[in-house]
C-alpha cells in the first residue's frame, strides 16, 4: 500500500512523535545501562529516518512531486535535530547512532 506525500508526511510525523515520546518516557531506563544507552541511540536513528521522511514528503506536498531533499540544508538539519533529541536522553545516545 502506497501513501501519497501528504498522508506519508502525516504518518511519519505521528510516528516521530510516538518514538520521541517513548524515548522521553523511558529516559531513565534507557540511560541506566550501557546496552540500553546503545538502544537509545538506535531509537535516535529511527527519529532521524522519520524526520527526514516527514520533511521530504512535506516539501513534495508543497513544491510538487519532482522535489528532492538535498544534503544541505534538509539532511544536515534533520541530523542535528535527531542528534539533539537523542542527547536529551543521554549524551552517548546522541553519538551511537
């Protein structure tokens, strides 16, 4: 089943909020041991994938289907945001993904 850009943008934003809320909810648990800190970084990589999917599909909805995300500014900004989100859980989570 293929979603259109607008629906895919909404779904990726919704999943992004769910993943980030779960990371914040279990922040104390994720920072309690080494393996869970690495899992927190792995969850941060999902934040990046969902964020870049949201940004790209939102831009395609606004600018047309031929639009494509560039390395700068979209990807760089999404990496910075995802790394910052992960670092709010634990500093190592921001560097392990």
